[in-house]
C-alpha cells in the first residue's frame, strides 16, 4: 500500500491517508449516513443521525431470532429403575403411576397437613446391646412391660443371648404414655435356631423355628507357590485355619523349607445352615504332598483328653534297639546324653538321658517287656513311669501329662504307658527318656537301632487309618458326619 507524505513543519510530520481509504477528518458529503453524534449537538445533522440509529436498532430487534428455549426431540424411552423413579415424581392415580411404591413428590393439588397422622406400626432393625434385650427394646420405644416379657421369653429359650445379635422388631401404635407395644420380634439365637415372638389373643408368645444344618466338612487344596500362608488364604482358608495348619506342620517339618511345588490339603469342620450361613470349625486334617521328602498326613486325634496331631502316614512305625528296646515315642531327639546347661536351673549338670521333642498328648510306649516299678510324681521329673527289664536294665519316662499304668503292672514292648506332657522342671512338652544298667544311667544313643517288628497299639493305628480314609473322601462324594 502506498502512502503519500505531506509536508512537515518544525518538530512533527503529517502522514496522508492511505490511497483507497476515506479519511473521517475530511468533509462529509451532504446526506451522508455517517454522522458523529459527538459533534454539532442538536443540529439538523445530529438529529438525522439519531433517527437513523433508532431505525437501525428497531430493525435489528424486529428481525432477531427468538431467545426462548429451542424445541426438543422426543423424550427417551425409560425402563427398569429409571422408569420407576420417573413414575414417582408426582402424585397421580393408580393407572398413571402412583402404584410404584416409592416416595412421591407433591404436585400442585397437594395440600400440606398441619400435623402428620400417627403411624399405627413401625418396623425396626436393631442390634442387641451389652445391657440385654429388655433395655434394648425400651430404648427403641417399646413399653416396659412388653420389653420385660419378651426378654423373659427369650431367656427361657436361650439363657445367654450374645450381644450383637440382629433383631427384627415391629412395634404397634403409640399409647398415651408415648410407648409402643411389641407386636413382633424375631432373632437368630444360633445357627440352628430362630426365635419368633408374636402377639396373639393371650398376649406375647414365643415360637421356636429349627434351621436345618449340614455338618459336612470342607476341603481346601492347592499349591504352596511363593508363600504358603497366602496360598492358603487365596484357596479359601481363614486366617485362624491357616495358622492352625502351619502350626501342625511345624511339629513335623520346618515350614520354611516348603517348596513352591508342594501341594497342601486341608479338611476343615464346617456347618452350613439351610439359609446359607456358614460356620468354620476345627482343622481336622493337615496334608502336604512334598516334591522332596515324604508325604505328611496329619490327623487330628484325641489322646489323654487333649487334641494332638498324628502323622497317619508313619503311625505304627516305631524303631527299636538291636538289644530289644524300641523308641518310646515317634519324635525327633532335641537333647542328647551328657553334660549340658540346664534350661531352668542355669548351671551345667549331667543330662542322664535324651529328650524327644514330642508334642503334648503323644502316646508313650514301653521300650521293652518289663514290670512297672514306679508310676507317680518324681520331683523335678514330674510324672514318671519306671520299668524294670531283664539283664539289669531299666528305663524311665518323665514329664508325662498322664499315666495309664500303675506299680506292679506287667507290660509288653510297645504297650501304651502314658502321654507326653510338661510336668516337673520342664520348659515345654517333651519326653525325657533314660536307660539304666544296674542303676547307672547309660547313653541310649550308644545302642544301634533297627526297624521294629512291633508297632503302636494296633487298635489305635487301625482307628487312625480309618479316620484318615474317611477324611480323604471329603470332596469326592457327600461327606459323612464327623
């Protein structure tokens, strides 16, 4: 674009308008619509410009589009929960949606009430508190008399109702004292029993409702992987059951040495109600199929009135000495014969025998044929049985939990004489076993051992094997009652 430069005076330059543009500083032709309303106020030109501006604004207003809402398309089709919600937005006739059962918004024809009508009955869900059923009902608004009667009816059926029990309650119309009568009360007293209290012609009455229970055990199996505990939890075992399983295995092996490919097998006592509630019980079987090492088949057994774990895979396999003595208990040796620091007295003294790291309640068997010469309390040895054998030999079994023989009894090799315990000066369950020759303690480890021709009590072994077979059928077909 070319610009024409005008002459300049001292100190300033004047620039001409670009070619092709109109300069507003130039005189306007007569009748021009371009009027500056800021100049020549109230002159004929000014009034003409004002009228022109008014006409332009009026024309723009008349020709402008409508500023109201634009017409929408068809309403979308609603179904399911959306349709039910839409039907409840206004009070209407039954044929037009007021049967939805939901809370409805008031329409234009609704008249507000000055006072809400009294509800004839209210339904409540509550949790039993620590202070008992009667006070819990009273806090909910039940009359004192009905609360006491209901509590007495429940106490007669269930002497102790656990706090936290869920209650379903219906209270009737409020009386003049502001309390409500108990019309209906239901609760779950136990897995197999529901209690229902209802008001009849003679007042409140209680009905017992038996719930069928399936006591079939539950079986959990899987691979140990990178962590046995979390593998158990992932397979469905609870934290308590997983801990019991690891504790049972620890009595036989080092659980830290379980390989990722080892397979675990658990059978757990379980009770399932007809309405789906399940209650997990004790661990009944703890199995482990190891890629390196023998198989563990631990069965929960009762010995001496206490639960113990018995490895059914090796039960009855007892070792004996070449001189005719067998191991008294199926467990590993924790402490050998010779001087040692006593774990309780804290000074070095002669350890006259060997200690077997057996767990509480394991059966103890006679090492050889003989006669019981002592069966009772023996000071620091606790409960002790001493047997006299031929050839001047004797054996003693100490720290027992209980004994099954008495002085003078004739026993045969492998006969049950008691159970492992921790009586006397003992830091935990174990068997202290001594062998004496002419009254002098000798090292039992100095005698070579071989496989025994006789094992544990054949009747006990047979019962343990039968229980193992029964447990291993769980999951293969409907479990038997345990």
